[in-house]
């Protein structure tokens, strides 16, 4: 056997790797492969809670107000159902590939490996910019949230304060980042039960305005018809963006084979409790014509805050506002994490300076962290002269299209990974974890991403409630133009350099080295070490989130 071959494999006459013994024979005692300077310091608990709460931020708590005004109760609920079906499929694709290839930038490197290097270049740099935009967006949202209590501090002052908080979270050890995200996710997860119970009571007649029930569903289910429903979709996608971050975190977990399936298994909790039931609670308590909804004249932007305030329960309104602030800071923090890991993955693909592959002794990729926060923070200060509603709408649409591109590439990578796996004579039983919704799941996710990008083009040309204009089009569709320019530019570059023929838009499935960047698993490195009451408690918590 050649020394370069992975354990249990040998090179055949075509230079491909053939399996000598089964990976499941338990002949390996330690996990190996997919090594970087990042530390495998995060546990199953960290990854599960990050997957559960990382995307719960401004898009849900604040963006639901704009969606309710545009699409009505039925429009926003159906929008979250459709977006939820997409992220369910995307999460399963992430789960299967993250167990096999837990790489720093995950879907960027998967795209380069299974789809095309030019596509990976476009995805990586557009997604990195998206993370920077999200940092800026969350900092601006923090200012909007604080204005609920006071206007004494200038906008730039609050942006500076929360920017320092986000930076400090990311420059600590990765375990500090993990623990803070666990705490934030736990708070958000616990609070949703308060929201559900209290708003059911309010709608049933426990509020000062009397019983409401499904009054708004009956009177105005769709405020602007089918076009209003379509206009809701970008905000729904924006609300769920960040769910794919579980794929990035897998590179720094001790045992992705154990952690990633549990994270994927918890997706139904987030979808059902936060997005579906949470949005339903809003629709039975807040009128789509409420003047204080986001984009209106009020400063109390969140429909959740509006519901408590109008019900005459100021204590819950203040608590809700505090939860939103925690969510916004958490989302900004994980965006800094995702941006720095994305640049690391691009560097491994040769699409960014090589020094970006490095991290210090604590696993901090400084060469990725610094440019991410410099750009993200700089964009945040540009918001000082703009209203929160205008900035939110523009950034939301921009980020939504980057997210759709990313989700589509994850699904496409999964499809081509499975095709390459079968083409090279391997069986699904050899995978560390298998998605039970393949092949329907990734194909559904991919087709819906393509369809919604077309829908966004329609809304950019003929916007809801406005006349067609070049300004509207570029404000809402510029991200697609950026993606196309990056993709074509990279394709031309690689063709000129002789790395690919200009007619070849796909990586040849027969030439893919399926063992490069792969994690080979041995014994469970996260065996239970705690017995007694603590051990029982850990098993109960694990069962809930599994």
C-alpha cells in the first residue's frame, strides 16, 4: 500500500482509491483526517444548541412585522412553511456531508470538490460578504431595539458598544464562543414557550382588547394577494439564514459523526416552535394594518413587542425586547465566526491568500477574523444616516439571495457527491450517516432555490406597492449580478490558466478523490464520563434534542 493512501484503501490502476477493509470494522482507535489548525474543542451539546438557535435573530423577531404587513396572516405562515421545507432538506444534505467532510468552510469546499471551482469561488466570496452584511445588519438592529427604551445615546455609540461585544466573543477561545452561543440559544429556546402560552391566553381574551382568535385570518388572510405572498418569501428566507452554520461548526467538533446527526435531528424543534408556531402567534394577536409594524411610523418594530404592548402587559414587552437584543448579538457573533471560517476554506482551495489557512494555538483564524470585522463594522457605521426600515429592507433582500445561492449549492453538492460515491463503486452503507430523505430532499431544495431566485427577479422588476425602476431592481437583485460576475470571472481565469476547459462546467465525477478531506472515524471520543444524577440529566437533555 502506498504511504499516501488512507488507512484501509489502496490505489487502483486508474489512480482512484479502492476500499480494502470496511470502515465499520472498528480497526481504528482514533478519528483522523480533515485536519486543520482549528481545534476540535466543541462537543455535541455545542453543535446542537448552535444549530437550534443560531438563525433565530432579527429576521424572525423583527422581519415578521414587515412580512405580516405585506402578506397577511396566511401569507406569512405559508411563507415560513415553504422556507422551512427548504431548510429541512438543506440541513439533511449538510448532515450527510458534514459527517464525511467536516471542513472549515464546509459548503464552499464541498462545492469546489463536487461541483466546480468557479462556483466555489463565487459562493465563498459572496457568502463571506453576506456574513459581513449580517454583522452590519445586526448592529443596526441592536440600535433599533435599544430605541425602545432610550434615545439618549447616538446611533454610532450603540453600534460601537455592541461591535466590541461581538469582537470579544470571537477573539476568545472557540469554547468561549460555543458556551455563549449555548447560553443564548437556551434563553431563546426557553422564551418561545413563554411567547406561545402568553399569546394564546391573550388571543383567547386575556388581553385588554378582548378575545381575538382568528379574526385577522378571516378578514384579511392575504393583504396583497399572491404577489404579497411572494414578497414575503425573501424575508422568510432571511429569517432562516444561518441555519447552514452547523456545517461550519462541524470542523471544530470532537465527533461530527455523533454531533451532526443530533443537530440535524433538532431542526424540527426550531422550525415548529420558532417559525411556524411563533409566526402563528403573531397572526392571531397583531393586525396586518397595525401602524407600528416594521416599515411603518412606529419605533416598536417587532410584532411580538407590539402584541404585548397593545395587550397592556409592559413587563413582557420589555422582556421580549431584551430577548430580541440577545438574539441579534448572538447572530452577529456567529456571523463573525462564519466569515472567518469561510475565508479559511477559500484559502485551502487556493482562492484566498495562503496565510488565511492558519490559526493560532487556540484555533483562532486571525487572518480571517480581522478582515471580516473590519468590513462588517465599517458597513454598520454607514447605517448611521439611514432609517432602520430602509436599511433592513435593502440588506434583507441582498442577504436572502446570497442565502438561496448557498442553499442551492449545498443541495447540488449533495446530489453530485452521491453520484460520485456510486460511480466509484461505493455503497450508501459505508457513509457515516445517511439522510433518509435523499434523493427527494436535495432535489426539492435545489429546485425551490432556483424558483425563488426567479421570483425575486419578478419582484425586483415589478415591486409590491411601487412602480418599476432601475433603482429598485439593482437594490433588490444586485447580489445575483455579483454572483454571476464572480462565477464567470473565475471560470475564465481557470480556463486561461489551463486548470479546466471552458466547455467543462462540472467536475468529472470519476476524478473526484472521495477520501481527500474526509474524516475517518474510530471509537466514540465523546463517551459518557458522568454518572449518577448528572449522567441521567445529560441523557434526558440528549434525548430531547436528538
